[in-house]
C-alpha cells in the first residue's frame, strides 16, 4: 500500500497509488511492487524517484501528467511499455535505466527488464538540473529502453580547453624525458607524439611525456581524451597513463596498455575526482624490461578540458524515438567514449548553441533553427 515514511518519503507498495490531486513529497519516492498512477496531476519530488522490483510501474498516460523530480531518477522495475505514453517528466539530477534481462514479451512484470523505461506517444523528458547530469541506459537499443522526446533545458556550462595538442611539433604543453619526441606516424596531420621516433624503444626504458602543471581550482568536470596506437612486448612492457597532484613527487596510475593495437583508438577519461586541485599533471610513460623491443606508443589529438557549471554526460548511446531539442545553450559529453552518436531522433537547436568536447554524429534531419553547433575537438 501507499504509505509515508515519516513526513518526507513516499513508498508505494502492492496496493499502488493513484493521485487524486497534485502532490509534493519533500523527500524520496520509491515504487516497489505496485503502480504509481499520476492520473492527470502533478507529482513534485524534492528528493529522488526510484522505480524498482517486480510489478513496479510509473504510469503516465494523460497529457496533463507531470512528474517533477529535483534529484535522481532510476528505473529498474517492470516493463514500462504502454505506461509512459504522455505527459512530462522533469529531471534535475542523474537519470539511470537499469535492466538487461527480461523484456515486454518475456517477463513484462519482472524487474531487471530491458524495457524498464520504454517511452512512446507524446511522453517527454526535460533535463533541467543546474549541475552535471549523468544519463545512463543499460539497455538502449530502439526495441528496449529509450526516450520518446527529450529536451535539454539547463543553464549553460563553460567548457575550457587547457591543452589541445596534435603532436605536430614540440610544445610547452609537455616536457619530454628520455627519447620522447615527434614521429611521422600520425592519426591527423603529419606528426604524433611517440616514445621512440627513430625506431624501436630500447631495453629497460622508463621514459615519459609529462604535461605542464595545471590548476583545477573552480572546476567541476575534468576530462582527458587522446587517440593512440601501440606495439610493446605483451605482459612485460607497458604504456601507462598516470596523474600527479604534488608536482610529480608521486604518480597514480589511471590506465595501462600492453601488447599490440595496430589501429588508432580513442580514449576518454573522466578525471573529475581531481577537480579543485591546485596542482595537476598527467603523463604518458613507457616502461620496458631487459629484452624484446617493438615500435612503442604513438599518441595524437590530445585534449585536456574542464567544465564548470552545467553539463549533460551520456554514458552510452541513448536512443531517442521522437525529437530531441534544446531549451537553452547546452554542453554535452560522452562519459566513456568521446564521440557522441544519436542515430535516430532529429535535433532542433531552437536558436541555442550545442557544444561538445569531441565528435558528434546526429540525424540528417537535424534543424539548426538559428542555433549553432560547436565542437571543441
């Protein structure tokens, strides 16, 4: 049954709850084992909204339905197919869809459902939080969970590129140690950074390419991206990405690569846990043992940027069945992969500026509508 936990939280259980008037909950709302039917009214939640467990649904089927959540929204309940056909959901925090096993046709009432957020009809989600919002779908193909219409209406964040280096020449962005320099094997242009420009690296090498010292004060998001390829002795020689917050006295490993990757691959790292540091550096370090040499590590198109204020981060490729649009100047990024792809829905910029830190692939029917696309790459 529907019940309040204290005066703040609302828990909806097996008896469900159908709104008969507008409702404001000053804490969290959890639906577990029943249906929360908005029924043409407005539900305002100052905390988080969570749909979880078997036989758990949020029902929004009337155009007047409004769910306004200041915090995070998580869908990990039963299949929502047919339950999210109209109305507007406003999200101020992170949005998470979970579920990768059952489907509408195979266990529609089960949680861990690939259709736990399958919006259709005229249903719209508005992202309107003032800070960084992460958008995550565990099952995002068209037949699984997806937005119907999506509007991003957030205060404009600021993206600042602190290092943009294409490895065309030595620069004050980096200090070289050992044999690091500019090679002629490049992803773009004529050159790229490499540990051994003149051939294979040597035995017992410990050489690095170290960034200049950067202040991350007054930042919220910190990101590093680059493209690379490498050829080192598997399991004995390593290409390491490391960071330091004490002027290089100690280093923390972020990533390590070994073996061979013949093709150029994109890497993007969220280093936001270091936001606020007065002193920050990153380095690319090659370490080899006493035998077997190879061509080494090639790095190109290095971008280091920070975000202050508002941004939307997509952790994978979200599927939008209808239209996605901007309600304000917007900064978006892909948390894991750098390039952002929205294969289905056309975009309406509606006179606003959309900024991305890397590449963006969008539907051919996109309407700039007096807006501007801006890529920091």
